[in-house]
C-alpha cells in the first residue's frame, strides 16, 4: 500500500513544530551565551565531559554524545581549547585517537552556567506549559524517538 502524503493541516502542524522548536532553541542559546559566555555547543560538550568517567572521552565518542560530525566537533574543540575549557591528548588506550579532557576552567564554567541555563529552561519552556502539556510533550518526544530509532 503506498504511503499517503501529509495533509495540509498535518504540514501546518509540522511547520509550526519546527519553527517553534527552532525559535525556542535560539532563545535558550542566546540567553545561555548572554548569561554565561558559553554557546549551546560549549555547554553540550562540557555536559558530556562532566558526565564521563574521569571527565574524558575519546573524540569519536564525544561526537556521538553531542550529535555532531567529527569535523564540526574538531573545529569547535579547537576554539574551546584556546579558551582553556578542554584539552586534547593522545589516548592512553589507543594511539590512533585522541581523548578530550575537561579542564578545571571548563568544569567551573559548566557549574556556573548550570543554574542560569536551568532558569531559562524553566522560564521559556516549563512555565509556558501546563502539567498536562508537559506530559503530552514527553509522550510526543518518546513517540518520535521510538520512530527514529526504528528507522536507523
């Protein structure tokens, strides 16, 4: 049976979803940068490293954790390294790869950014929705994630 194309109404919902999530990401990212000096990319990298054993990850694992191509990550890590947030070093377990290590400056910046970041999430996302809408948002995200996981 051939697949149906989305209806006009379904496409309107899709477009509204995309535009709203992008506007939300942009607003949260702008506030994060304004309040902390970290970009959303910086925050994502620092979060992944702060959660990793020994605050270090192989660069390929870090790319997977933040959902970036390795070339994009490499350029971003160069900027973070120049700011003293992270360092790259040869992997002690595999001489073909590099590990990315969270520096103390990066850990401090991440900790300092966490509360302001959570506050903007509360203000722009959580407080805009009722408890029922939050539950529905969770359900929508889970359904989309399950479909994406099946399609890979």
